[in-house]
């Protein structure tokens, strides 16, 4: 046991501690570390209101909508769901 004690990890960690701290310390004349550039904030140029595609339909425009029921085939079984499609027409 005494023969292997110089090779123990604990013995190396205790003796190497001050040298590592001294080697990692930056000299006083070292340049400062580089700062990261500021993050850019990305914002849409319009406020999202749920209307897609976004365009101006013109004055007196009327929105026409068609609602139907369609079948959807799901793993749990076939179900009937409502579908709606809308478009703008001149008024």
C-alpha cells in the first residue's frame, strides 16, 4: 500500500493545486476578453392577427366563406370534421 501512495490521484491533486491556479491567472497587462456582440431582436413588420395571406383586398371587399364537413381517417377511426375556406371578392 505504501509503495503505490505516490501514484494516488489524491496525492497529485493536493500538490498540483497551487501551481494550476498560478498558471491559469492572467497577467495584468493581458488584453481583456472579447465581448459577444449584442443579440438582434427580430420582429415582424406587421402585427399578426391570424389573416393569411396578408394583403389589402381593396375598398368595399366582402369575405366569402364556404363551410363543409369532411371525413378524416385517423388511427382511432374515421371522424367527420368541419372545414372552412374563405376568400375575398370585390363588393
